C-alpha cells in the first residue's frame, strides 16, 4: 500500500504496471495483491475503466497506526 503514497503521505494514483516498476515483484503478483487489498478495503479504484488504483481511507488509517489489525474484518 505504501507505494500508493508519496513522501508527504499524499495519495498517488497508479496502475499495476507503475506499481510493478517500483517494487521487486512481477505484474501477476502485483495484480493479485491489489485485488486482495481492494477486497480488504485498503485500496480502491480511482478509475476502474483505466485500471487506476489509490489507497482508501481505511488503508491510510491502517498505515498511520489508527486502525489495528484486530479491528479488521477478514475477507
């Protein structure tokens, strides 16, 4: 999820290819993980037609330590 935030913790908008270019995982893994994060409410589509994602409010709260893992619902 942190890939979807810049240094100032402002949300970035990215497609799976952009995420892949910035981490050491293949595109198939990135797509699977983005879907799982979306299912869990941590990321959401910014533009579904273009395949662009952004971090959700829940994702930001979790990364900021405002939401504990125990508070999350399993998906």
